[in-house]
C-alpha cells in the first residue's frame, strides 16, 4: 500500500510541478522577450510620464500595448499583478517531488554503493546542504562581485565555477541519476530564492516609496534585473536536469559530471541566442548566431562522445540456458518488473516476456549498467556477464 500511495503522490506532484513550471518559465521568457523588444515610446505624453519603452503586439484576436516604466509610473495604479506564486509553487512542488522520489528512499535512489556507501541520513543531509550552500555562495558572489563596470562578468565567472564544482562533487557523492537532478534542484532553488529574497522585496520597497510619496531608489530595479537575468540563463540547464533521469546513457557514464557541465553550458548558450535575437531584430546588436552554434557544437560533441562502442567481432559464444537467466531475473529484477509492479511497462517474470525485452535487459543491465537502479538488489559481475552471454548467443 505504501508503494501504491507513493506512486500516486509522485504522479500528482509531477503533474502539478510541470503545470506551475510552465507558468513560471513562460512568464519569465515572455518578460525577457518584452525587455529585449521594447522601443522608445512614440507618444510624447508617455515620454513625459517617464515611460522608457513600449511594444505593440497582436494575439488571440486582440491588440496589446504594454508600456514599461523603468523607475516608476506617474501614479501608482490601484491594481498590480505580482509574479511570484509561479516561482514559489514551482519550488514547493519540486521539493515535494524530490522528497517523495529520492529522499524518501535514499538507499534506492540517492545512494550508489559504487560511488559512496554511506548512511541514508548522511546522504539526505548532504543533498539538502547542496541546496542551501549553493544559494549562500551564489548570493555572496552577487553581492560582493557584482559592483562596478565589470561586475556582471565577475559574477558570471564565479557562478560558472560554483556550478562546475557542484556538478563534480554531486557526481562523486551520489548516484548519477540523483546527482543530475540535485544539481538542477540546486539551481532551481537559487532561482526561486532570487524571487523571494531580492526581486519581490525590491519591488515591494518601490511600491511602498510610491505610496509614501518618497523618491524611488533605482538600486532595487538594478538588483532585481540582475537576478532575473541569472534566472533566465539557469532555466534550460534546470529543465535538462529534470528530464535527465529518463536517459541512463547520460548519467551512467564514467565522466557523467563532464557531460552535465557540457550540456548545461550548451543550454545557457542557446538561451543567450534567443535573448539577444530579439534585440538584433531591432538593430541593437550583432546577430547572435555564434551562441547557438556553440551550443549545437557542444551537443554534437556529446553525441559523438557517448556513441555506443562498436560491436565486437563475431566469436563463438557458448549458449546459456534461459532457465539460468530467469533465475537471475527472479532474484534481481522481478520485484520491480513482475506481475505486481510492472515498472516502465516491462515484465520479466516469464520466459516469453524476458525474451521479448531481451534487448532492453541487455542494454540496461550490461551496456549502461543502469539497472538494477544503483544495484539495489546486488547483482554480481558474473550475473551481468551471464546476461550478456545469453543475449549474444541469440537470447533463446
């Protein structure tokens, strides 16, 4: 019953998390596009009111005319829409999903004895520390290095180094699947903390100053803009990390941390292309194609790097009886791939089903060694070799 309820919790939380993440990322992407596409107001009245940009758009059968006031509008409108619950609900649902999927059963999903065989409480505590420590160091870098003309460049380099260190450390402490997700959760935590600790508080101070009839300090807009820009570059790497658990070839390789860093760089570069492309259309900067090209080149390089090894030359392979392989399945695999629990729709509790899924068994247990997950059932090297021999002899 516990497994059944956890599956329902996983399903509903994942559904909720995807929905609210779409809302947050969608609004974030829209506002980045809006900022990059604004043109100086043509209306003299708007310019006198302090408007710094406008955009005319058509969508859904209607025309829209958003206007931006970089500092403050001439009068505070009675109704303001605040964009923060999209962020908070994404983080809360994501953390709940992380709790149910990984922290609830750390011995299965978080710990890989081949990496470090440590106590579940220590693994859980360390995983949670990743979220907190990265935010503290990232926030410190923004506050101390972000001043001056080259402040953004210094912060960017510091954050890149922090992400590289975190990716390397996570992949040397946890199971590859969990390490990828943890780095994504770490970045997502910083994104939501940016909203909660800097962007929204700064906006509240601006609104409070306007209501009190006091001058508005422009520093709040500068700081909020800085954190908002960071969030948009974190987005594609975070989304990849959330999806990576479906692709064992990515997280199960020997140098999985290099793969993670490279693909996060590719995601950030491709996001930079789209950010700058809106401004290019208005003649504000050169065409940003080199960023897209860099991202694509990295992705192609990863595809070549992780390509399957060529099949060995045909040699005589001693037949292995199906019964021997079934005995291994019964001991190591059927608890998750049997009648009661058919994980991923795969059953291995009969000869017919085992032969039908022979290719998948060979790929997951021998080639990528992703299954059993983190070797929770203790499959031996001899048993993996037995499966390989059976498959290469024709899986009969």
